[in-house]
C-alpha cells in the first residue's frame, strides 16, 4: 500500500509571519535607533533606558493600533463583499452558478465538468464556493484584526527588549557601537530566519534587513551628535 503523501506549503504562514517579522524588525530597529541617538547625545544611562522603555511601550501600542485598523478595514471589505455575494446568490442563483462554472472553464475544465463542479459546490456551500473562487477569500488569507494586532505588539516588544538589554549591561563607553553592532546581528539573524521560513534566500533576507537598519541607526546617531549636549571638560 502506498504511503500517504503529505505536502508542506508555506502559504498558511503568510498572515502571522508578516505581522511577526514586521513587528520584531521594527521593535529592534526603532528602539535601537532611538537608544543610539540618545546615547550619541551623551545622555546618562538611566536617561537612555527611560527613552528606550518609552519607545518600546509607544511602539508596541502603535503597531497594535495600526495593524488592527488596517486589518479591520480589510475585514470590513471582505464582509461587505460576502454580504453582496449572498444577496446575488439569493436573487439569481442560476446566473451565479453559470458565473462559477465560467471561472472553472477559465482554469481548464471542460464546460460540462465545470457545470457539474459548480452545481455540487453550490449545493454544498454556495457562499463559500463563491467567496473562495470568485472573490479570493479563504480561511488561509482571511483578515483577523485581533490576531494581527496582538502578534504585532508582542513581536515589537520582543524585538525592542534586545537593544534595551544591551543598553542595560554594555559599558557606557562605546555604548552606541555595542547597541548598533549587536542589534544589526539580531536583525540579520531575524531576516535570515524569516527568509528561511518563507522559502527565500537567507543571505538576501539578512542583507536587506541589515542595510536599512544600519542606515536608520546612522541617521539617528547623527541627530544625537548634532543636537546633543557636549561632554563636560
């Protein structure tokens, strides 16, 4: 007897992977950049940590709110489309069945077989069939605002903790370099892992994250140097 064949796909990871990677990446970059900028202004360590913690809380809440609003808008659009489709199914079921069959013909089925498939699927769950094949809405990609908001906030906080921990224990002399170097290492590792999970090149994923993060830290360090308080003689 042939062994069962189980395929492993990555599409189901798209929703949570996007939110988690974006949140963690933003948590490291924004918090590290903030700390580096404050450190470059010659602030005391406790001032650097207060700024970093405030950045963590504000950033996590901002990510959660932004993700919730964005994904809620997507969910509202999906609900409106489904409600409209339900109305059309109730008013013109034959027309909707022909429309569904036409979709299957366009995908390569013979007209007779396409009609049979459309009939069977609509008899089973007409709205789900049209949602999936006409509107492109499925459980895999369906909008989930609360899940996206929590994932973004948690991943942002997790990412922000890393540069904060470095700021708490690294020597004050050269603190900006310690934070920048270790944060870039964290970010490169995150980019590589995200690329690996998504089936892309780990080297490319690490490289593009590290480049833009280094640029962000360099710019905030320049601002801290420019507007900071000079060291006392």
